[in-house]
C-alpha cells in the first residue's frame, strides 16, 4: 500500500533488460553512442519535430535548470507558479544555474491563467537597469496538484508569453501522464501550442533515472551542451542513459506505463470518493490530494499504508480533516489499492 511517490516505485523490467543488454562490449562516451542517435531519431519522430535537438540527463532537476539557464540571462526573472517544482523543490537550482536569475511567482493556484501571467509580466521590466528583466515562462504539466492544463490553456499561456517575446519551458516530469489524460499528441502539447523547450520525464514513469531535454529550435543546442558539461551533467558512460530512454520509447512502454499509473489513480480516487474523502483538486492524472479525518490517517498508517500528509500532522483533533497526497506509479497493483480501500 505504497502511494508516497512515483519516484518510489521500481524500474520497469524492460528498462532493466535494456540496461543489461547495453552492458556488453564498448561504446563511445559522452553521448556519441549508437543508442543516442536512435533516441534522437525516435524523439524527433514522436514529437513531429525533425530538427529538434535532444539531450539526456539523469535527473529532473538537471533537465529543468539546464534548460532554463539556456533560455535566460542572469539579470532576468523566470515566471512560474508558487507551487512549481523549480520554486519549492530544487534548492534554488534555477538561480544557481542561471547565474542569479530570480523567480517571479505568478499564482498560488495549481495553474496559472493568462490574466495571472500578464499581470506578473507587467509587474517586471519597468525599472530600467534597477530591476530584473523579463525571462522565460515555465509551465508544469502535470501540475504539482495533479491537474492537467488543457491544450487551449497551454496555447493561451504561450500566446501571452510570445506577445512579450518570451520563450516557454514545459516541466514535463509527468509529461506522459498528462499526454494520456488529454489523449493528444506530444506535438500538440508542446511546440504546436508554443512551447520552446520541454523537460521530458522518464524517471517517474518507470525508468531508473533519465530525462530528455528537447529544444524544438536547435539554435540554443550548442549553448546547452556547454552548460550541461560545465554543470557536471554530461555522463561519460552515456550509453546507460540512452539505453533507458530508447527502451522507454520502444513498443509504447512510456504510454503503457503512464496509462497504468493513471488508471490505478482513478481506481484509488473512486474508492476515496466513495469513502467520503474531500478532494482539494480534481485528480486528472496519477496524483491525488484528498482529505480524511486525522484518526483515519492514523489507522491507515498503523496498518502499513505509506503516503504523505500535505497540510497537517497526526497531532490534533481526531475528527479534523487533513489533506494527504497519494501517487500511483506504473507498478502499483489492484491488490494494494483494494487492501487500502478495505482498511479505509
């Protein structure tokens, strides 16, 4: 009954088999391996972007901060929601890798709106050399509250960004979960909507540890290469990143894993709803935020359930509702969910 994070689950056996197969003989290092050429070709095909520049790193933080540093200057400010991973979970990594660019927080909600974004943009670049200049806009898809931007919402945010001449970065740590939820193509959720760079996640969706950074305009490609090397994220034995990503994109494993995770979360959400849980956000992918009485949380934890409380602790009135976050990964079984719901 483990619903703490999709980071906590195992790597898919198909990923491990690919790593084992790659672990024979010799291969050129630093991204010159044959598998990487196949990865680039496959990603270009999937995203309908034949000129895209594709790079691999081992962590989502590296993907985000290196992409954003390539899009920005130290005297600029990046725009994101208050709950964005780059604001609350990357230990000032964006500020460090950009050489000092700050973050401007657009909204306290799960999603930023075009009106929110325009207001934030108008609040900057109005003090000449004394204030920060406008920099890239970063959108998280799936959001940190388990919701998904519609294609219309993405296009509207990109339209506002482009009206100010600003590039758009998509933090896609759970990219495929959002894609499955929307039933659209990768191109529709990225460059066709106006996204310039995407961090295309693999780790949360069954890989051991690999993320792709995709530039739809390759003009920034060489700068990214320098930043990745200088930032200590260019793997010498790169083939082990390539092998993961290639297996991930073979036989629709990326889509199968995300579909499974989303379906399990829907099953769990239905059971929580039947038990009277209150949802702070409508679950649309593989992450759920639901409130239950404190005594219920205590009983579930005592029985071995693993998940995170979100807005409180176990100390307090037994009947008081406390919101918790539940996340399903590709591997969670119906038996785990049914056991949890039986306890609930």
